[in-house]
C-alpha cells in the first residue's frame, strides 16, 4: 500500500512533493481512514513512529 518512494522523506511543505505524490498520499490516507471506520486495525504501519 505505501510506496517505497516515500520512505525516509519528511512532509515539511507541499512544495516538497509533486502533484502525483500528493495524490498518492491523500489516497493512502483516505484508504486508512476508511479501513479504520470499518474496524480494521492498521497500527503496524506507524509502530514506533512519532507524528507531530
């Protein structure tokens, strides 16, 4: 689901990403939110990560 092209990259500003990359980020976020709403766990994705 999450592509390797984003591994190790920080989201500091919209200018750091292309339009296609931003669409991918939003698509993944939408999918995760949908899965959470139906009760599917996906806590393994961000295990041991800090979000600000």
